[in-house]
């Protein structure tokens, strides 16, 4: 038992999260280099990175697909997932966070917290993933650790616990003072390993002041540290490390480190922090699943029944790969596994340790491992794989609704079948891509999370040997909502055509879910008294109402932001049934929505535009022409940073327009910001 626990305690499953261009992939590459996994530093700008191995990633210089790598550090097995930073690929981040035990959030030392940094931080909050922060690019002009930490505190609201002090500024950044052990770590040019030494005399007073502030912040939040602090008025390095570990794993604090990944400064302490502070599979709660309608927990124990979650499906030269986080038990090559969602049982042909696009064959995988399985051909992203004799269904990752669509068709009519197969493979690998056929036009419509997302998907079809395709102009996914209430709407469903009849009588109140149009979601309530509508029929009415929301009264778009209350109804002793009440709920709400004042909604995005000061006027005018509402501006390093809310439909082609207005010096990022009423046409 001791060996098994020791092995699990030495595993770290974590991801790298950040805004696009904050340096995630460079951090990953330096980790691989520092651990001896690679013998040459991969560079994003040279297209030589391990994790950005897809041709599109290397061409565009961004991470598109989450890539898993495995390496060893200080006697620990480190399984790392490099996630995308662009908002269009946020679903890749979501699926990765579902299976990770911890994360390293990377921030730009000049920009601090950027829009997508905030989005991925909130995603990690939803899954309760412990994090440490790494403030990168301290060698850049305008880099400021304290300002970056202030933005983390103000925008993300954690308790930042800064454990390092930079030695030197901007281009003169050479190392850090380790405030926990009160020593210096200096990296000399051309050397990848830090040289430890005494704290420089000129920084000693500042280091002592910061160490004291760190001790006080930790003692405020950790009982054992507070006890020692009260007794000795100081904390030992051992107590401080143990307290930081507890605070990180409990989500009560975020350890902050700093460095320059590009210049290979600060990576080894970051790895030490991952090992010291982020949890092992033993430190996280047992995974919860459902079996037979009851909740069941499976501990991270190799001797327990096998259970794992498929978080990614991909194609490779070795075959179809199902990337799996093993939560409990042990799986061996040749074992049979069951997908309780589909009811299918398949045999595992091979087990692979993943190194981005390279793989190492394994005989078995144990609880805590992240591996790829070959042979489970029917498993989809989000599927559970488990021991056939001990079924368990795990909760799948949440998939966001697509917001942008394009019509795609094969240039040659004979390639229609090949295109359909290629699009089906895409949707299988990326659940945030949806393929459907337009009922009116007969066109094939591909929907995704943004213009770049769809552009990458279509290019993938072409590069993977698919047919030549033509793509229509992007269209946004509109929604409908109610702006006023209808109360006491009566609907009776009566059907009698021989045999058993159908009878259902419902009375509905329909009203907006929030004070302003654009609130998402749906809420159903029952206010029926006296048992006039039995509970099982109430559930059927709710299901029928959800069916009705798929198609709104204005233009057939899905309906959001509605609260429906079932206030009354009646049944028939023979003719009432679940089916009758579900039909009544669907048709009744459909008619009630026609009686409500309704409005068409369009998706909007929060845009952050960084431009030279002299170009601000033209850019503001262009944003206004795109129906943008500017929320503020600030100066940062000689450039202006503008924030605005812009309808998503107006952002198509904006990158090209912005480069033209700013001689190629302007950049922008965006993230979804909900829905607002669309202008009348």
C-alpha cells in the first residue's frame, strides 16, 4: 500500500492557462527543456515547439489544440496540458480543466490581467482547480511585477502570495530572490540552471520587508502558521512552505512567482512550486459519478474498479486516440472497457503516454495518469470509460453553444459525401463545432465559437486530404427573448381519435428572467396547489416547455431569458399522461410566447484594442461605425488600450481593418459578453 500511495503522491496533473501571447507555450517548452525531455529549446516564432505541432499552429504562431506532455522533475511525474489562449478555443480549455488537478496561470508582466486571462481564471473557478501564478516577460520594457500583482488582486480577487522578488529590471532582469528560503537565484546568459547565493546587499532590506509581508498574509489565513507566528513572531521556511501548500490547495491563496520563460529564467523555481504547492491525485476529492440513479464516489486508488473520462478525441498516424484521465483503478492493454453512456463495450488495443504528437507505449495506466487509448472507436469527447463489472457515469465537461455559423459546400458535387465525412470527423474531435443541414436552403451549416475557430476548422478539412470547399459569409447565432409578461395563459390539449385519448390542461405565467433583455437561461417553477397536476406531469410540462424554446415566434431562433410558472391545470382520469402534458407544455408555451412582447437578440463581444496613441481617433470612429460602445481607455507603455462592447456580427474582418488603420501596429482581443437587442431592420 505504501508504494502505491507514494507513487500517486508523486504525480502532478496541471495545465498552463493564459491570455493569447502571454507566453504559455514558451513556458511549456522551457519546462520540457529543464526536465531533460527535450534537448533543444523550441521557439514559437521558429515553429519548432513540441506542443504546437499542428501545421496551422506553427503557421499562425498560436496554440489551437490542447496538447498533453509528460515529464519528470525531482522524483515526480508531471503531466502537463498546454491550453489555447484565444477565446475561440475556450472549449479546449474547458475540457482540459475538467480533468486537471491544478493549473499555472501565466500573466504578461507589462499587460497584467488581460481579457482572456480573466475568462480562463473564471473557468478554473468553476471547476475548483487550485492555481499558482507566473508573471512572465519580466525582461520586457515596462515590465512591473507589483503592477501585475495588483491587477491580479483587483480583477481576479484572489489573495496573491508573492514568494519572489526580481533582481534587476527590464533588460537587466537576471534572477529572483526566493523569499521563502531567503536566497538569490541568478541565471547567467547561456546557462539554463540557476546559481544560488546570498541575497544581494542592495535588495536585502526590501527582501526582508516583503518576507515579513508574506508571513503576515499567510498567518492571517492559516491557523498553524498563525500559532507559530504568535509564538516566534516569524515563520520558518518549512512552516511557510506547508502553509502555502494548504492555502493553494484549499483555494484560499495564490502563490505568485516571476521570470522570463523566453530567456529561461524562473522555470526551475516554477517547477519546484508545482511539485510543492499543487495537489496530487490523492489531494483532490474522490471523483463523483452516477450508477443506478445514485451518486457514487471512486477514490484515486489503483486497486479500485477502473473509471476514466475521455476529454479529447484526435486522429493520428497510429489511429484514433481517446485521451483519458484515469480517475480510479488500473487499465491494461487488452482490457475491455464499457461506455455506460452508449452501452458499448470495446477492447483497448494500446495505451500510450502522450508527448504532444509523439507517443510512448505503456503496458498499463493507473489512477492519476493521463494517457491515450487506441481501440475504443465509439467513445466520444465527454464519455466515461469504466470496468464493465462496475459501471459508473461521470459528469462530462460543459460544451458552450456556438455563436457563429458559415455555410460550407464541396466545390464538386461528387465530393459531397467526402465533405460530410470530413465534417463529421471534425465535430467528433471538437464538440464545440456543430454541423447541421439548413431545413430551408438544404445547405450544410458549420457553427463554432468564432470566425477564427471556423477558419481553422475549414483549413483542417483541406489539409487532412478533404475536398475543396467554398465557404459562405459568417453569420451570428441570434436569440429571442420576451420583454413583457403574460399571466394566466390557458392551454388545453385534447386528442381523441380512437383508442386511448390525450388530455392535459395547463395554466402558464410567462415573464422575462431578468430586468434587461439579454439574460441567458431558462427557469421553470410550479405553483400548483392541491395536487391538481401530479408531480410527474409537472416534470413533463417542464420538458415540453424546454422543447418549445428551440424555436421562437419572431424568426425561429432559440428563446432565452424566460421564466415559466405553472400556476394551475387539471387531469383526466384515463386520458392524461406524460406525453399529453409534455405536448401541452410545448404547444402552450409556443402560443404564450406569441402573445408576449418579444425582441430579437444578437451576440456581443467585449473588445480590447491596443493601438498607437496617434491612431486612437480613427479607431474610435471605426468602433462607433460598428455600433460599438466604448467603455474606457488607458495608456500602457506608449500605447492606448481601448475597451468596447461590439456586436459580434460587426467584428468579421476587423483584424484586417485595424491593421490597415494602424500601419500594422494595432491588435485586438475579444471575448463573449452575452446578448443585446438587435436593431430593427
